[in-house]
């Protein structure tokens, strides 16, 4: 019973696993690069501005391909 409640609760926030994992990976990657001062803040911001819409588009394309 608790497992079912937990899965429903997680399902409210994570509908598409690819989308959630890709966004977390991008944000963590940019955050680590910025924390280690490997990239400029402007480059990190540009990475997010370009990367997040690209992930969204890829998720939409994946979803559309699954629809018969």
C-alpha cells in the first residue's frame, strides 16, 4: 500500500523519466563545471539556455514517436 502511494506521489512530479534525468544531469553538470570554475558564468548560463529547450524538444519528439 505504501509502495503504491509512493509511486503515485513520484508520478505527480516525474511523468517522463528521460526528461527528468536529462534535466537533472544537465543542471548538475553545469553546476559542477561552474563550482570548479572551469567555465564562465555566462557560458554556464548559455549552456542552460540552450540545453534545457533542447532536452524539452527531444522529449517531445520521443513522445510523438511512441504515439501510433
